[in-house]
C-alpha cells in the first residue's frame, strides 16, 4: 500500500467484518453478554480459542506479517536521531485487577530502561489520582481507553456523540491527549469529535479482532478533516496483543513477537505493542486460565534491549504523534491513494445480501424477494437451517441454499447452546461471502452473528411479542403494528403495507395433483391442521388442549379428512400417531410422508386450523376459512384479521362447537395476482438500506 495522510471522509465507515471472537467484548444488550451468563469463564475461552484456530488457518498469508504493510511513506526520511525503528509500549487496563498491577508493570518497564503508556477506562472502575500522578511523575503516559469497556461506541453517530462529551471531559480532567477504543473498534471519521492528538484504535493486520479491517501499514498516519483544519495522528499497533498470543493461542514462547519485531526493524517501521496488566502474573503467582507470566513480557524487553541497543527510539505515544504532526502533517506526498481507490471500487461493486431461512414459513416468503433482488442485480447468499422441513421446502421451491445448522431442542440451555453453535457454523461462510446486508424473518443466529460481524441487518417481523436476543439494525414490520409496540427503534423501524403473506400469495399457482398424491377424494371435507409450536418461546400449553379437543371433535364428523402438518418430523408426528392411531391407520388423519406446498394444500382445503401465525394468515390472504388455536399473546396483525372477519380466534374448548363451521367451500374464486405492492415496498426498502439512503 502507498502510505497515507488521509482525510476521514476518504474512509468508508466501518461496516466490515468483526471476528466471532468479539464474544467477550459485548455487554448487556449485546447478545454475547446475555449468553455469557450461562457460560463459565473456561467455556468462554474455549469457544474463543476454537474461533482463533479457525481464523488462523485462513489468515496465515496476512498474519502475523502482512508484507504489503512494509511500504514507507513517500519522502520518508526516518525516525529521530537516525534510529532504525520506533518502539511504543502501551498497556490497556481493563479492570480493577489490572489497576492493582500497574505499579509493578511500570517498575518492570523502568528497571529495563523503557517507558510506556497506561490506558484506563473512564467509568468501569476508579483510577486513583495518586496512581495517575505517579505514572506522570515517572515520565510515563496516560491514555483514555474508552468510557466503558463494553459495546462498540461507534455503533451509531448519536451514541458516540453522547459518549464524546464525557470522554473529552475526562481527558481534560486527567490532562491527556490520547485515545484507544475498547476492543479496538474504530471509526476514524467519528473520532474527530474527540479533543485528541492521537488515536491508537487500529492495527496493521489482525484478523482476530472484532473489527478486523487492518490499516495495512506499520507506520503512523495523519487523519485530516474536511470540516476544519483539525486532525489527529493514528498509531496502529503492529505487534500481536498479549491476550491473543499468550492467552488464546496459549503460546509458551515469544517467538511470534520476535519474528514480527525483526521484520518491523528490517523495514524501519513502528513496533507498537499492547499488553494488559489484567492478564499478567508477577512473582510466581499461580497462573489462571486467562493469565500468563509477566516474565514473557520481560523476555521481550530484554530481547529488544540486547539485540537492538542504540537502534530504537523508545517513545511515548504522544511523542510519536508530535513528531508525525510536525514533520508529515502537510506533506501532500503522503496522500494514501489506495484508500480512495479501494472505496471507489467498493461503492461500485455489486452489493451482496445474506438471507437466512430459519423456519419453514420463511421459504415461500423469501422466494419472490430473492427473485426480485436477483432481477435488480444484487448477489445473494442463502443459508438454511436443517429443521422444520426448511430444506425440503427450499428444494421443492427450487431455492438454492447452503445447509448450515439444525434445531437443538426447546430447553433454554439447549436453545442457548444451539444459538452459539449455529452462529459459529455460519461464521466461515458469511466471512467469505462478506454480505453488505443481512435479512431474515427473525433468525436469531443471523442477528447474533451480524451483530458480532458488524453487518447491518434487517429483521422482518409481523409479531410484536417475539423475544430478541441480539438487536438488529432495523426492524421491518407491517403498518398494522403500531410504532409504540416495537420498543427501542424509532428511526430504525421501517414499515410495509399489508401482511407478509401478500408478498408471495399472488405468485401461487394451484396444482390439483396434490390431492391425488395424498389419496383424497373430491367429495370429502378437507381440513388442514397445523399443530401448535410446542418448542417456541411463545408457546402456551392451552394451545395443546385446544388442538387435541378440535381433532377429537372433527374426527367425529362424517366425510371429513384431516391433513396434519407436524412441526417436528419425529416427536410431534409420533405423538399424533400414538394419540389417534386408529384414525391415522384409516387415513382419517393424513400426515404427508414428504414435504408439500402449504399454499397448495390450503387452496384445496375447505378450512384451516392452525396453532401458528403464518398458516393462519396464508389462509386469510387466500380467502379460506381459518381458525386459530394459538393461545399466546395475540399480535396486531391477527387482531386486524379477526376484526375484519378473515380469521376466527378459538379461545377455549367451548368455542369449538360454537364457532367452528365444518362445511365445503366454493373453490372457484381466483386469487388476485396483480397486487405486488407489499413485495415491491419491502424490496424497495431493502434497496434503500443497501444504498444508505436512510
């Protein structure tokens, strides 16, 4: 890469791919800290170590050394006093445990003739004024390591603007001028809101970081602003962090540090190291699962002092920033053309959309959306979960997909484990695909992974009471759902007209061969029944009581044939066959032995009974009488359909005889195929988000 003095506007806002290893850096409203409640520390580390192993196998060509990062800036005339390379030692303090070790670490540096900086988090713990004074008085430096060490502070302009006020106040109070973001999140444009001389939140190459878009250089660079004459120096770290190397990779030697350092020295760059006193042990103290002996860090310092004595400039970060600002700030030859060229290419490349098919209703819903996005020139990555006949339906409807993950059970711990496992299974595919936008109808694995990889996401939702594990970027909901029913989104809440079934019902073509395949006579009353979703978080056992009662009732009515579509191909199917063995044997109850087109079955049915929302609304959209035995919280869409006579809610066993009308219906009416309003609005909205028009 050509070296750079860049403007913040030359850098595309970071929406690149964060490693799944970001698990330990999110808190409260971010999904991993929810999941972390269930995981002991050793298991958290085991997950992260596995992720590191996956990424390492794919990143050896750029880590620990990216040879393209060695190119010096144009006109480069070296470091002060003819030194071969700059050496910058920094220590990030993440917890009170780290605060307590700062004096020992400073004394270690000082005893070997080195100086360094300590970066503190402003509000997570108390930084004694006495400690700050002690560090300053010994010729060391203090930097700011964020307001809190939790979520990405750059997740929105509004969030960082609010944090910037507090960060600037603390920096003024502490008399400091340097900043490093928690977990190395970065947005070089937003950082202009801080009163800083330098930022140190980037790196030359580190594919293991939550936001792994390296700067591709082992030299500092100036970041200017279009709005005024202000700017700051960016100091990327260039040696692997201690936690990655010694705690996650569990290296027993410092050979990787030595190898990278020697390469930096050879190319005359800046060797900037981040270590953490939190993870160091001193004086032979027993080492825990996420710690390493400080002697390894000491060994590196001794190696530098002995091998490169007199050849390094051991500078504090503020000293490097001053040197760079005074010598290279206005040198136009340092313009980083590669960034501009790369962003121009990024703006003109075809955008890619990732759609995850997580449940069977998602397949017919997304089929026309997939077709329309393809027609508009977008690339697609389609993934599907192998459960609830998702893959069978996708095959039936000729949707190309990659099968990833399965269902792990309804117990909360199994759901948590399944969520983690499938997210990790999706990660390699999605990192390769590098989608610009993720879309699903409530896939938790997709939303979690998108949050971790910093991929903008849209969740299309038509039930306002669904539980959210990780927050998507946008919610796209029917206009029927009031804004105040979707908490915490406001400007991120998008709307579409009608109901989601209006997207795909207009494309339906009836196929009478289905009745022959099922062995059903035209003279019978056909009733399609979808049992309750017993493994869903919103399930109410009252639905199961209603389900059994209504099957018992219909079974006594002559000339009726029930077509059952169990949600679970093993457990629920077995329960139905054991409960109504005779009717199953007599084919009074038919359970198809292969995946069937749900819309086709509804079309040829005289009525539908369903314990879930999608089949109810499909029947309503097609004008087929439909009865809901769903006993969870009734959403706005179902209320609307019920009030307009398109859906009948059965609220108890007594309603079966009073409300259920078992009779043949007129099947001669046609479906309106001309109305594509809902589809077009949804795809238009997706396109607006892709093109950043919102």
